[in-house]
């Protein structure tokens, strides 16, 4: 474990680095600990899964190319176990398909090698900030446990427990699906462009990755809509993006 930055700045979060290249590990540690982050390192897939799922890790920096279990398999395993820990993937610059697959299996962001250390630190900050993002709009406390919840028609969202139910029936969402729904629930009735949703949920603008938003919206509809072919909760704004119904269109029907 690297703690060299702890005596200069307050600890800002625990970051697990899953990487087998010692030079890259040393570079990342040097700059993250200098920023006040606490870091630990492994290159073993099983150990990475165990530590990332422990609840004691705030963010994972995950290399795709690892000995034994690769980064995509680790990411897929964590999301399959419903781990919500943010994941920043490290990929080779030419591995375009790895970037796409990484996002689809649940990575929150990616950065290509060789990378700018300043950019990596900025993305770490953004991911940690989004993990604790406050929302407004229809979100309120439940009056019992003071958890932040949102209620739109039959849809109930518990932001602190990261649970969603429709008409009292709990539905299982991936981390990205939940984050996307939480953004839309912040301002029901507001139309979000696909580019906005990419930036707000994934953190940066990915040219050519609008299909990532579309596929996540389709999966969300399949889980929360009574009839996904005729959605009433997540509405399409043609040629632009999506919005969560504020109930007025449903009341008009």
C-alpha cells in the first residue's frame, strides 16, 4: 500500500489499482498519493474482485490486459454481483472494441495508454464526485430514515440505497442504469440530449458513442415500463435525447 501523500493532504478516497506493469503502478501512485488519495495495488483478478466488492474501496483503476483474468472479466464479474464501485479502465490506444465493450459491461470511464497523468487525476476526481452527486427536482427525504428518494408515478427511487421499484415491485438495475435513471429523475420533464447524458453519467463526451446511451435506455425501459414498446416513463425526444415523464403527459391521456 502506498501512503506517501497522507502526511500532506487529508485522505480523499481509497483507490484500488489493478495493473501488472510496475512502471505504470509507480507513476499512478506517485500522483494519486500526492493528491491525498490512499492507494493499494494488485494484478490478481480474484483478489481484485474480493477487494473491490468489500465496500472499503471508493474507485478501481482497472487495466484490461492482465495475467490470468482480464480486466473485462473482472468488470463483468463485479457488475454481475451488483457492485456499485466506480471503475476507470486502462486500455491500449488502438483497442477500440475494448473501450466499447468495457463501457457496455459496466465500466464508468476509460483512459488510453499512454495517458496524461493530469487527465487521469481529473477523471478520478470526476468519478468520485459523481459517485456522491446530489440531485434535485422530485427528490426528497422519506421522512423516516432521511434517505433521499424520488417518486414519479408508480416509480420509486431510493438514491442512498440505490434501489428502484415500480408499483411496489423491486427491479434490479446495473450501476450505469441506476445512474442514468437518477440523472433523469433529478428534473422530470426536462429533455436531456444524448451528449449531455454521456457527459453526466459517463463523465466525458465520447464521440460516436450515442449508442451507449440508447442501449442503456432500452434496457431501462425493459425493466421499468409496463410496455417497453410504448414507454410512458422514459420518453424519447426525437432527434435529441430523452426525458423522464413528469406525469403531466400521462394525466392528459
